[in-house]
């Protein structure tokens, strides 16, 4: 369907045409009319199918007909889980809204809060934010939501997991009850869907592809290899294929640094991007990779949903992800907008469980291909039967008394650990200094 039939203004259509697009993707075709009708929406689609434009275009259309926001107010709030994704969404807002008199900005952690407060002082039509920094700004009276019209939760499955749900609930309490709420995501688990329905009012649900499925344009397969030979195999694949742009995923931050360092020693220009890097370093690394200044970008899962590169040809899973859903998002960095791509996973015998979980999730047995000179000494077990994923059942009774308190404390502890590992937008708190107190004994008179 042509964009011109979706009820968008000539200014927006001109901006779309300038980007070389003429026909809407299925998710855009279904979501844009619903958003323009001011209905709440829960939309699921594969990564790389144009979800961002699916909510950006109609929001720009709606806001172009309203009044300017007051000082420190915003009319639309778009919440995202990572800094990279927040910056990417703002870029789309500016691109498609270039012919409209609308203001927009982005706020996230890892950078100074002062300049962000100054940008909000005049009020903005569209604010893109990560949850932690948004709450920081609100606590300092830098942003107010009395004039909010639209709330967007992008990558809603990640936003509503245990790492973000508490901040999301705090933010929701600050927003007007009368608003339009849009939720866009690649995947919606059953538990997340139940939580989501508590945030939206009578939502329209659309899904253009089966949940947790992978893009057909992507050729993805696994390469069994011993753990100690993964770096050598990665180097071999890059050199043999003469790959010039490769995104490599590591499970840990230290692992990402180590992979990039080892590739540099083999004269393959590489850089790493993860949560321990400063925002400036992360921005430069991503820019250099997009510009072709470095051949390999090694990333942790913070980048799985925040990197949008046209025609990225190769994605390598150096380590399989611990969460099987992240596999879908990782390989979704290639094969975007219907283009082809290749995703290869280097799998050692100790990653069999992660492999089986992934195959069970996507309901597909991944093709295996052995590489000469890299045949593993430790065989990777054969795939198991692809039984459907069962939803977790809730317990009928809760522990009482002291056991209930212990359960609550354990739950809070697990949530805190998950929050620390997943919330990318927060700076690590300073460790509290230990206070040492001495009990001074009273002076006693000597006995005579």
C-alpha cells in the first residue's frame, strides 16, 4: 500500500519520498490508520520491518495539528530500553518531521544531565527517553507530563521485563490517565501481554508475523567448534570471505573487549561496544562501524535492539545468548527491510542447552556446517524434539509468615540483580562508605 493512501500530510509524504520509500510495510500499513484514529495499540512485528516509522509517522501527523507545549512539558513520550535505540528513534523523528514545526529531543544516562534540562526548559513536542534518566529529570522538576497526549513503549517486551517494570510503573503513575498508549515490540510473551494490557485501554492488537519467528531473508546456521578455537574460526571466516562489515555478539563485556583486541592483533580493524563504555565512546564506535572505518563491531546484547544499519551483511554469535529471545533480535540486525543477510553462530558443546532453547523458541532446527581444520574434538549433541514452549504456571498459594517475607526479599534481590545487569541507561551508584564507630569506655578511677 502506498503511503499516500494512509492519510498522512503532504509535508510528511515529502519527507518519506526524500528517503526513497514509496510503499508501506505490513506493520506500517496496519498501525498508521489505528494510531491516527487515536486508539490504543499493541503491535508485534519482526525486527527490521519498520516499526519505528509505524508510530513515528502518525504521531507527527497528530501533533502537527495541536498547540505548542508549555515550558518543561512534552506532548509525546517515547520510552526505550537503550541509549542507542533512543538516539535512533530521535533520528527518525527528525528525518520524517523535517518539514513540520515540531520540536524533539532525547534524554538518557551516561552523559551530563545539565544540557538535557536546558533542552526541556522550552518544552518539546516529542521526548525520547530511557526510564532511569527520565525519572531523574522528573525528580528535579525538569519535565512535567500534565500536557502529555501520547505514550509509546518501544521494544515493550524488554521494557516490561523485571529490569524495567518498576520504573515503568512509577512513570505511568505520573502520566495523565486520559492518553493514547502505543506498544510496539518484536515479541510478546504471555506474561508480558498480561502486564501490557494493564497499561492500555481497550487496545487494538495487530501482529504481522508469528511471535518469536525469524526473518525469512536471513540465512542463519550454526558452526560447531571447540570453545578454545572460536577466535581462530572467527578470524578465518572474516579473512576467507573478505567481509568488510561484521557485527559480532559476545555474552559478556570483558569477552567483547577480548575479541576486539584479538582481532586487532590479526590486523582486522575492530572495536567493542557495551555498558562499561562511555556514551561518547559508544557513539563513536557505532559511527565508525557504519562509516566503514572499522570492519568488526563486537557488542553485548545492549546493541541487539539498538543498531540499525542498512544492508548489514553478516552477524556472528560468538557466544549464544542466555535468553533465547535475544537470538531473534541479534540476527535481526541483518536482513532488514526485506534485504538478505547471513547470521552464523559459533557453538561449542557446553552451549547445547542454549542452542536447544533457541531452536525450541523459533520451532526450527538450525542447520549445522563443519569447517575444515575446525572440526571440534567435543561433539555438539544432536538437537532435541521441537516441543512447543509452555507458559509458566503461577503458584496457587503464597508462603505465609516468615517464609513469605523471605520469598519477598529473595524476589527483590533477584529483581535488583536483573535490574543492575539489564538497565543500560543508569550510571552505577557510588558505593557507600563504611562508617566505623568506637564505643568509648568511661574513665574509671583506679582502685585504692
